[in-house]
DNA sequence: TTACATTTGTTCGTATGTATA
DNA sequence: TTATACATACGAACAAATGTA
């Protein structure tokens, strides 16, 4: 392993180089979710930089929620296990403010050829194969949201319906553990629509009921798109939460 | 001005103390939006801490978008001027992805007694007086969103309709410049609803059209609530954008 | 254009404190 | 108790950007 100093940084900024290498270790799966990365001391040796420079690089990855520091224990790769990052990606709450975990029922699962628009969004070649699955999410025993999800076959090779039904944890945690696919960022676009017949049936709402449609692209490292999702939410008793700065008081 | 070292920090962490004092300088209006705060050298003297400690404190305020650093120029208090933070708070885009500035028309303005629920949300005593105003926002010459806004009279004493009509910049910039009220954070809750008659008229939609209702509380320093807003968005040709991590690539 | 002062950005390293196993 | 790992605090030296004389 050569020192980063040996090759001048492209941007000329050393800590950005360290960050880039750390990011690569994450993307390559050298550092795996839930596991500790090497100690600061070891990373200082590995990268040939000072402790301050290393810290500045790791600081940014921590700020981006990719790593989690624990004083006295080590620095860990973030996971999608319950409580960890779950509510960063599940933004539905009851009108009274209460936020709970949904129960998930797999409604359908099949292989498809991704259509043109989805291929564009996921950066796939035209006609690429993909998995299409539909989950119905319930809160307090009542169906609240439909998730129509498309996953590129290339990234999720061998995915089966049984796996999806048997998964013990969150979907994004399942992506991590079963396929090494790490969702670290999402982009969502929200609209209001009227319920279709299918949605009336699945969510148990009246014809003409207003629903919220959420288009989401989920990204992994290096902004690689890994999931396309259309969620349909019944906001009769629930709402979609958007808040800036979940942590830090000012 | 006494050194921070003279009084042991409550939490025992010096840079948090520095941050707290800096935050107070912002909340007190000692450091005003758009202006430069004292140089690092001066702040080091003022607080009696090392440059590293000072930097760590300021770093957090920069990360929270309260301050903006410019190498060679200084560190400035963030403003709500166009292009600056505007799109952090205006999350509406055209379906084709294009994001533009809306034109705003003041539809109504009056003094009210805030009702109980609004008082709770804004942390006001029961029956507190407030201003109620309604804006209609247009994109590409077409009305797209209605903003129903409530402002506590205590924070916006003397606000007039003429001021609101004459303001050259964004509403939040107007709060800053005219009343020293600095919006730094918002919390929003979104639902889908059917258009009321009033909304049909103002937005030019059909009866039964689905609209998006956005409930927002805006906060200033120390999480003080300063504005209550109910926005109603026509998502026929526009959508509401939610994306994590607007900056930094991973 | 040049030179210079000012201000923030980067990199280095040390010493000590605190949390964990 | 001990070793390990991260957290805080210090500050020096130099680089890069900016504004001005």
C-alpha cells in the first residue's frame, strides 16, 4: 500500500484524497456495514497522513451518515437496521405525530424488462432486465402505503420471492446483507393524485380519494442509482414528514 | 469580555461553549445577515481559545448553514437572498425538472387572534394577536400554490400590507431585514386533499382535483417558532422535491 | 502589474481526556 | 487495571484566495 503522498492529489487536497480512498473501501466492500473500520492509528499509517488530516476526511463521511463513530469502541460502517437509519428513509407518521414501524406484506414479485423511462432513471441499458415487486405497508393493522419497486437484475442477481418474504429486517438492510448494495441517499418527488381502482382495493379507500404519489430514486456510493420506487400513500390518517436538520440544536 | 476558560463549561466541552456564544451573537443580532463576523484571529482573542477550537465551533455553524466561509474574504452570516438559500425552502419544481423563481401576489392581509392550535404550534399564549396573510405563487404565469401564513404580532410588530407588497426580495429575506427574524429551519408535514371552492378559484382547478397540503413551522435560533404556514400546491404540472444531501458527492 | 496585508484552508503534530472492553 | 480508540484542545507552518495600495 503506497502513501497517498506519493501520488499528488488531483485537486491538490490531501484529505479529499483520503476521503476518496475511504469511500472506495466502502464501495468495494472492504469495509462492510456493521463492522468497524481500522482504527485512526492504522489508517494514519496506511494513508501516510497526519491524524488531523485523517480525521477531517472521516469527519465528512460521518457527517454524510456513511460512518458512525463510537468513542472508545471504534468507527463503524452505518447499517439500515431498525432504529439506526430507518426513519431517515421512512418518513410516514400518524397525524398525531406518532411514528411506528410498518408491517410489510409482499403483494407481488416478478421479473420484467425495465421500460425506457426507468432505464434512464436507473442508468441501465435499454431493455435491461429487472425485478418488480410490490409491498403493502400497514400501520396499526391498516394498509397505508403501496410500494412499487424496481431493482436492476445486474445488482440483485438471483433475488427470489422467498428471500423477500423471509427477510427479518428492513428492505434496505436486506439489500446490504444479501447483495452488498448500500443505499446512502434518496431523491423524492411528490405529487397528489386520485386513487386508481387498484389503489382503492389495496388501501381500502373510496373512489376519488386523494393519495400522495412519491417517486424515489435510491443511490449507493458514487451516486449509483440502485432502486426505483413509486410509493402511494393514503394521507387520511397519516402524513409525510420533511424536516431539515434532524440533529443538532441551534 | 471574559475568556470562556474563566467559567468552566456546563458540558465541559469548550468548543460547544464557543458555539453557544457565537449562536447568541447571531440571535442577539450582534452579527447580522450578510455581514462578516470578526476574523478567526479576533475571535480567538475574544473567546480566549485556540484557533483549532474556534474553528471546530464555527465549522458546525457552517455545516448548519448559519454561516458561510469565503477564503480570503471572511466568514459571513447567511442570508435568504435569491440564489443563496432560496431553494432550500422553496421545494417546488416543474415536472420536467426545471426550477424557477415564483412570482408572488399578496391576496389578503389582516390581523387576527391566533386560534388555539396555532398558538400551540408557535408557542404563543392563548389568544395572542397575529398577522394572517395569503400569497398566491405563480410559475410560468400560472398560479401554482397558495401560501396561508400566520406571523406572531410580537415578532413582527408594525407589519403592513404595503411593506409586503413592496418587498423586493424573498419573504424570509424580508423577515430578516425588516424584523431581524432569521428563519434557519423548517418542519413540514404533507398530505393529499381535494380542492376546496376557494382553492378551485385561486388555482384554477376543477372540483375534486387532488392538491398537496403542506403544513410548515419555521424556526429561528434556539428553535424558536416564528411562522406558521399552510401551503396548497397544484401538482398537475409541478412536484414537491425532497432530496437528502444537496451538497457533497459520495 | 506588482507587492503586500488580511483572511480562510490545509497539514502537521503533541498532549491530555473520556469511553469501552 | 490496562490497553485501545476516539474526543478535545493546543498551536505552528505554510498555502490559497481576496482586496487594496
